[in-house]
C-alpha cells in the first residue's frame, strides 16, 4: 500500500481499495488532463477538502482546476466510517477552553456545529443520495470509573454551549442501544449522523463539476516549479500553470511535497472491518440499531456502527507502515476486539477489510492556512482522524481565503502554522511506543 512517509507519489489512477463502500457504489469517472493548460487556481487532491474547495471557488466564479492522482474520494474520503461528527482533532472542548479561553472555545464550537450543518446543506442542495442516516453519536465509557468524567463532560457542554447532549445510563444502553460487554454509560450527541462516505464524495464532485470546476483524475502532481509569480504543476501527461495552489492532499501528502508543510504532520493508518449482514438472531443478541454511531473512551479507540443493510462496520488503529497495512494480523485484531465487545457475534464472517492514512498534527488540532513566505499557496491538514464534517468546512474556508471574500474568524486553525515534528525520522518509533502504552492503559486502567 502507498506509504506517504516513503513514497514520492500516491500512484496514478489506482483502483479504489476493496472496501465495502466501493463494492456497494461505482463513483463517476472524470477524465485525465492530457494537454498543458493555465488555470487561475489549482486544487491538488480530490477528497472532501479539495472537492468542497473547488465547489465553493466555482460558485464564486473562479476558474478552478482540481488534479486528483487516482480517483475522486480515493483517499480517506472514500474509506472512512461515515461518522459526521461535531469536531476535529483530539482536543476536548474543555481542553480548548483551557488553552484558548472561553470566547475562542465558544467560537470553535459554533464553527464545528456549522461544519455538520454544511454537510447536511450540501446533501440537500445537491440531492446527494448518500444514505444519510440520523441516529446520533454515542460515546461510551469502556470502564465504570470513566462514567463520572462523561457526566461532567455532558454538563460542561450543556452549560457552556447549550449542547443537547444527554447522558445514557448503563441500563438504558443495554435496553435501547446495544448488548455490549464494556458499555458502562454513554453520551448521546443527537445531531450527528452517518453517511456512505464514497457516495458523499461523489456527490461533492458532481456539484463541483456542475458549478464549473474542471475535475481531472489520474493526474498526480509529481513536480512543482515556481516561474516568477506562477506555479507550474507537473503531472505525467500534462502541466498546469496557476496563480494560486491549494494543497488538499492531507494524510496522503507525499513525502517532501512542499517545504511549507514538510514534516509538519504524521500520516497514521486507521483500519476497518465490515461483517456479512447480521442474522435476526445476531441482531437481537447484540441489540444494535442502524443509525447510531459508537466510539469508546479507550486511548486506542474503537468505532462502530450498524450499516443500513445490517452489516457491522468496526474500526480502529491499523499497522504502522504502509507495507504492512493489508496483513491479516490487523484484520484479526479488529475481529477479536469486535467479538470481545459483542460476544454474541463470535461466529460472524467478515466481508471487507481496508485501511487509510489520517493526518495527525503534533498539537492535536488542524490548520487551514498559507505556508510562511508563500502567499499564493494554501493548505488544510492535520484533522487527526476526524474530518468528514471538518474537511467540508475547511474547503469552504479555503475558498474564502483564496478569493479574500471573507475575513477568517478568530480561530486557532487560521492563526498559526502546523508545528514541525521534532526528530521526525523517529515518528514511527514514537507511534509504536504509544500503541504499547495505549494497549496497557486500555487493559488495566
Ligand atoms: C479508516 C478511516 C476511518 C475514518 N472515519 C472517520 C469518520 O467516521 N468520521 C470522520 O469525521 N473522519 C473519519 N476519518 C477521517 C476522514 O476520512 C478524513 O479526515 C477526511 O476524509 C479527509 O479528507 P481530505 O479531502 O482532506 O483528504 P483525502 O480524502 O485523504 O484526499 C486526499 C487526496 O489527495 C490525493 N493526492 C495525494 N497526493 C497527490 C498528488 N501529488 N497529486 C494529486 N493528488 C494527490 C489522494 O489521492 C487523495 O485522494 C477516517 C479516516 C480513515 C482512514
């Protein structure tokens, strides 16, 4: 599998991974660019960030060309769990308040809720048939001693932001949500919803194209030259000259792609298994309902949801290196965790297993900004594995930045650069140590 830390290109027109999403939907094909062109703005990367940016630029009448190395939604945007969540990064709202103060935390909360709304609005505007499934997001305490912290979190969110979150007792979890071996209580965020992520990416692509953006796939940017104030982007078949460039390659950004973002994020694998449809007996034994999306309080979190056709999607951490991503051991680990959580599913068969690269920032929150010393380049990355809603919003904000149509709100995302990883060649050793620590913590604490 492509490895952004060692490979110089994510490939060219590679097929979608063998995911449940790609097996249940065939996205629209876009042509490859074969001749040299000029475009006012070029967006590199055809995931939610790039597609949303291209859509919002085209809506403002900007001449915009999107270059995708493989296919639209080929990266994380076609591989994720489809959880449309309130937030991004890894900081809790309490941590944000401690770091940046009450007013900024409040603005961040509003921006993140607006991000969810913007996914829903685009789905409605584009009549995107992406199996949008209401039901809410349930964050469960996997240990009894973590329940009090969840209750405090609920009170904090209600008091500070008026969030409609509610606490669900262990008994109600068992009677109304699931028969789970380690669910001691949970928080229900009712406004979060689930989607078919590849259908959503395809819908954004169609909307961007209809709005006037030129989308090309099979065009990896493999070279980047600066000629006076123009950017010349080289792909194997053609080059594009542009006034402005948006980097929307996120966790799939090749090594040493642009000096302004080099070593400023860490691509980490997340993996997913999907089961065969559950039988009536299995469904009633584990009690899961379609629509509800679940994540736990572990250091190494698991996330899962029942899909509309009765399959269970179950995700968690993957391998450390791309070359190991498809090894059976990682699939078996997820299956063991699934059965540990839902013993009634001990004979379940799997239909799919795949992985994708999420972009992790050093300080646990993303940036939407311009690299220092380059006022015609823009980027958004570092979503830390939570980006379906945020990427959609980031694309909208990037488009505003490019045109200067709106000043950015006073939020930390826009006000600093991604922090460089110290000792960056040793990032993977650090990740391995973190996984060992996380396993011990999750088992014993
Ligand atoms: C297994 C998994 C589960 C996840 N689950 C969730 C979830 O349930 N909820 C949630 O909020 N988030 C989830 N995420 C994270 C979420 O999917 C991402 O944050 C989001 O999709 C990022 O979108 P993006 O457009 O920024 O990047 P991507 O979708 O990764 O798109 C980047 C694109 O850039 C292209 N590219 C790279 N280099 C070049 C180049 N040189 N030239 C041209 N093109 C290039 C790639 O081919 C790729 O298509 C998950 C991620 C994974 C991997």
